[in-house]
C-alpha cells in the first residue's frame, strides 16, 4: 500500500478544521485494487478499474479551498499547489457535503508529492 499525503498550507489549517481535515488524516492511498481519498471527514474508495489516469492541474484561486464540487469534479483542496486530477472511466457517485452523493467524472486533490503519486498510479494501472 502506498500513501500520499494531502498538501495543506499552514495558513489554511485552522479553517480546514471545519471539515475535519488535518495533515495526518488527509491523503490518497493506493493498494492493489483501490484508490482511497480521505480528507478529514470525507472518504471515497474508488476501484482502480474505474480510474483512467491522473495529471497535474492548476487549481485556481477563484475555485476555493476545502471540499469543493462542480459539474465535473469532486475536489479536496488544502493548497493551491500540487493539485492532481484523477480521471475516472465514467461518472460515479462521490460523497459531497451534507450526506449527498453527486455524479462526477474526476476527483481533484492537492498532494504534497503529486509527481510521485502520478508515477505510482500509472505503474499500478499498467501492471
């Protein structure tokens, strides 16, 4: 199992406690069959067979921090740096605030080691 911690900027640590996100409980885990995204109280387990790949993306200031969602992505953002978009094979229901589930085609998370995560994910998807 490989674990990649979320990047949480020190200036946002206190505000992100609203969603329970701390540097120790916000991460992406990869095992042989699943990708698990955890960001404080939010947790999503995605079969690797549903994942197409990942790429670095620029997370814009206007898009905000914390748990975010729009028409195409569910995002767990603790920093404007290190954002990675995980593309899904098809839209799937992802957890959203207030116990809702929303259909999304990707998950975006800001990671401390985005390039290492992408390399490990590609290795697991290829093998």
